[in-house]
C-alpha cells in the first residue's frame, strides 16, 4: 500500500494500552479497526492474482445473486388474494 505520508500509514491503527486495559479488549479493538479500514479484505484480495476477466465474471455473478434475492423478497410480500 502506497501512502503519501509515511506518518499516515504508521498511525492508521494505533491502540494505546494503559495499566487497566485488558488484553482481550485491546485485541477486540484492533480487530474492529482492521475491519473498519478494510485491511483483511485487501489482504485476501492481494493474496492471489485474479485475471480481470475473472473479476468481471464474479462481479456479474454477485450482482445476479443480489438481484434474485431482492426479487424473491419483494415477490413474497406482494401476493394478493
């Protein structure tokens, strides 16, 4: 990941731990921040190379799934007797 300012990259995720701060709580906070910044998602995306054609195909398949899900939800509630 390239950043304009090295300080920004270093200070993205920072957790200050004091004496009364539990380790479990710090880990939970760290994981939450990682999710918020999308670090895990980006890591998994960069883990293996995908050809642009494969990315486009997956994108279209995901859109079709969402469309089917939305249509099935709306058709259930609109049945009239």
